C-alpha cells in the first residue's frame, strides 16, 4: 500500500468538514436535499452567502473606500492689490532682467493690443518654461498686471512651495489636464472679475519643438463668454531651453514672440470651428519665422499651411497612386512625412544665425 501524502489528507479532511457544515445548513444528509427554511436562509445571508452556501463576494474584492476630494489650493490672495504690486516689481525688475540677459527676445505685433479693452484670452504654443516669462515680460504693464496664467494642477500645484511660488510670480491658477482630481475651473470666474487669461491649448510642452494639436477648452470658454483671442507664436524657446533643461543655453539664443490680430467668435460658431481658427492663426504666425509675413499669408490662402491636428490641404489629399506599385508610392509618402517631421525638429533646435554652439559671435566675411 502507498502512503497518502500528508497535504492531500489535510485537504480531504477540510473538504469533508466543509461538506458536513454545508449539509447541516442545507439539510443534506447524503440522500436528497430539502428546502431551506426562512431561518436558514437568513443565517446564510448574514454570513455573506447565497442559498447554495457560496460566498457572494469574491476573494479578490477590495473593501470600498469613499473617495476623498483633494482640497483646492487657494489662489485668490495672489490677485489682491498688494500681490499685484509686488508681482509687477518682481516681473519687470528681476524676472525680465534675468530672461532678457540670458536670451535675445524679439517682440513683434505688440501694436495689435492697442485697441484691446476688457478681458481677453491669450493663446500660444508651448515648448519651454521660458514661454510664460517671455509673454508676461513683453506685454505692456497695463495688460500684464491683469493676466492670470493657467498652470497644470498636477505639476505646479502638487507641492505647496511650488504652488505658492507659481501663484505669486505668474498669478497662476490650477488647470486640470487629465480630469483626475476634478478641480473646479476658475477660468470663468476670473473672466467675470475682469481678468485676462494666458492659456496653452496644447495642454503640455512640446517634446520636439513643434506645435501639438489644440484642445477645445479655450475655444469653448471664448464662445461662452464672448471673449476675443489673441494668438501668440513663440519661435526659438525650445532651442533656448528645451524640455528637461533648467537654465537657458549659453550664447543668448534668439527668441521671437509674435502677436497676432485678435480673433472674435462669430455668431453661432461652434467651439471646434473656433479652435481651428485659433490653431491656424498661431501656425501662421510661427511660419513667418521661415516664410516671412507674405509667405505665411500665401501659404494660408493656398491651403499649404500645416496646422497641427488638421494638416493642410495638400496633406489632406491622398497622393495619386498610379502604375502597378501602390505600396512603393505609399512608402514614399510615409517617408516624406517622417523627413518633414525631422526637418521641423532640426529647425527648432538649430542655433540662431550668427551664434555658434559655444556662444561666440561669428565675424562677417
């Protein structure tokens, strides 16, 4: 005879005990089951089991814990008259002096703001932490003192010291990017109080210096409140201080901040259509860096201007595939798109003209 393993004997004993316990509750004596009495059913339900004696809760289930809403960081103190006065001195006396000494900003189109009255929404492409200081430093004081900056809640407001610094220096308020904490948006309240907003519709900084598709939140706010949009294109900030850098590159790289003509929502215009007009205006301003003002205007009129998220008229039209090798033509089209992307990356990272990699000026001739 072979000895039964000790583990198997224990499992058999446990199963037998469980079967006897279940038989006591169900009245199963091995012959035929009987109907449960009401008292037995109540006893089973009290122990978390159904009428067959099986558990109603799986073993992998975790206990339910009520979700506790995270408290919102208060930013109203950053918009008091005292905070506005202190921030104006820090912005123009310290921050602008540092940024302008490390880079060579060129501001264009600021005259479009002369006739701007009341709150407005400034939208810009976003590729560097230099973008906000450059915009606030280039705006006239009467406009800059009344601008609140939308900042990512999961990045700038995750720690108290960072939240205090961001709110004080930039008059920032938290903007939920991923709907993870369900924060109450302050944008509508700030506009009602007469504050202009600086928003980055891309939602995050660019990873390669090229503009990402816009989200619809800023367009929806402008249509709801009837606000004008001032498009801004920043060229060169990615090369000056790309994502992951903590200080501008040496040699005072050239950065261009271009302001466009304000856009007003049309009657019965949808948020998606207004978002496209916003993205097209920013893309046209960015194209002026290489094509010039007239070239960018012609590219917009001809439908060849590439707008992130929408492409262009030529890009939207599939290439004509003729002959017996459609796969080869498709491969050439894909390769052309990849080469265009790398050309954009190179254009955004190459140093400004007249400045070498070491930061010294080239001598003419």
